C-alpha cells in the first residue's frame, strides 16, 4: 500500500501548470473496483460530475487560468466493460473543459509509447503513474529530466494525432454490441431502439493505415 496521497499529488501537479497538462492512459482497467463502477453495472443512474466533484472542480480551476488539459486514452477493442463505463463517465471530463481523445490499441501498434501512464506539465515535468499487476495505482513519480519530458510528450502527441474526439462513434469504439443485462440510462445512449449504432456524425475510428507512418523515428530519445 502506497503512503502517497494521490489526491494531493494530482492537485499540486495541476496547480503548478501554467500552459498545458497532458495525460496519456494506456490501461483497460483502473482499480481497485469502485462503488461508482459497481453502481453503473447495477443500473444505478447518476451524474458522474457529482461523484467526481473534486476532480471537476480542480480541472475547472486549472482551465480557468488558461491551462489546456488534454487526455488521450489508448484502449483494447472490443473494449472492456470498464472502458464502456469510463466512456460514459467522460462527460464529466468534458464538462470540466478537458479535451479527450480515444485510440484503439491496434491503431497505436507502430507508435513509440511509454511503459507507464503519465502526465506532462508544461513540457518540462513528467509524473509517471505506476500500477500494480492488479491495476492499482501504487506510486506517482515526479521526473524533471529533459529527456523524459521529450519522450513522454512525443508519445502523447503521436497518440493524440490518431485519436478521435470524445464521444466518438459507438460502432467505431467497439461499443455497439454492448447489451448489459440491465439496460440503464448509463448505457442506453450507446444503442438506439433497433440495435444499430448511433451515427453521431463523427469520424470513424482511424486505422493505422489512415495516418502517415509514425514510426519510432518520432522518438529519438528512447526508440532508436
């Protein structure tokens, strides 16, 4: 069990940002299993912004200072149940003025990425997020080495360039076949009455072939 207070660390991290805060997520589950996740699976309808009010308040405070907050999520497809839940809760990130994009993991196959989730603050400081084998956050490591910041920011921008803006299309994200035992308001928007994916007039999930080749040459710090 970590002795770090992650809520305090992330609050201090965002408050030191003056220009931008970039976050790359690479996992298909973030533990431990939470009550909000359990409630969603059970069909309990709630507003994510209420459940995560402290985070929403912190990000709004950050963006109000003119800081741009971007989050890129690389996920396996078909997506996990947790990713479906995460997709639904992302309304609260958008409401707090975060920008969020999604990228299928197969579309990131030729990108040079990092071995851990991270935040990059103002292009100079990296906060590595280290997880246990059970996907539980165990440590946040501050790294102010120039090479680390360059590596992390390059990885983020490569993923961001291929991602699609939230909410994306249900069919493109592997969500169209989601039919939970209890059809809740949390999941219902993913399926129209006839069971076909809703067309939100957003671009389909981009494949690797749809973009210029972004090979390891993008990442000279660690990938050559």
